[in-house]
């Protein structure tokens, strides 16, 4: 089905009384418009011809509130020379040069109208997801703990035996979820144990071969 344009509909409406022998009121009722609208388009057709039936732009022919073109060009030149200057700084520089500067909001509109806004900051890269086969392998907690007179260190619900060589000193406990490591102040690994959630004492077995921290 062919679509009829607005111009053709208005022409048909104006020609309806003559073509069908009906009154203007009946034509207005047929095309669902008011009599004022009918006569408005009739005056437009008589004054401008067929182009009068087209929609006219509603934009004003002149903008009395717009700044002079020479001043806008001055703002554009300053912005291009100093891209980091904002509307407030540009306005201050114009006043320093004995130029009657417009309001800050007007300077901002000039920047937007001339497409001189600064490019947005680049988006950060997507986060890198670290995944492991077993849960809590990436869970890491670290704390400094003092040892007792027997060389044991308390951590959470557990007591980790280090031996009497480590009495009355401070050690660093690293909890990786599946493994607990105890480090000396110089970065030497003292003990590495796999915590048993059902026991409180983690023994003093030999540590595994984990390189010392530098």
C-alpha cells in the first residue's frame, strides 16, 4: 500500500470541498482537523504555492543572544592552542586580554558547538581472572605473629609448632587457604603445613622444598 505524504494529504483536504461538493466543515470532519487548520493551510497555499504545504523550520531566523562570530572565533583559537583549558580558564584569559568575555556557560556552549571537548579517558583493560581447580587456592592472608616460649605460634584456631629454635621471636604467617606457611623475618621458610580443619595442633613436620623469599 502506497503511503501518502503530508503535503499530498493537505492538498487533498483543501481540494475536498470542490471535488466532492461538501462544505468546509464536512471536509474538516473527514480529515479530522479544525476549521482554523483548514484555513491556515489554505492561506499558506495561496501565498507560497505547493511549497507552502511543507513543514517549515521552527528555528528562529536570528539569535539575538548568540555571541558575535569574532568572539567565538577567538574562543575557538584559544581552545585549540590550549586544549586543557576549560571554560573558566578561557573566560579568565579573555578578560586578561581586555576582551569582554561572555558567561562561563556560554563559553562551554561554544566548546561543545565546535566539537572541541576533550576526548574521554580510555577505559581500563578488563580485569584478569585467575582461576584454579580447587577452591580457596587464591585466598591469601598474611599476618605477623609472636612465638611463645615453646616455639609455637597461634593462628586462628590452630597452634603451629616451629621448634625451640624459634622461641620469643616474630614470624610471618601466610594463609593460602589450602596451605599455611610460616616465614622468618629474613624471608626463610620455617614451616609449611596443610591445615586439618578437625585438629588444633599442626605438628612440627619438616617443611617442603619451597624457596626462601628474597
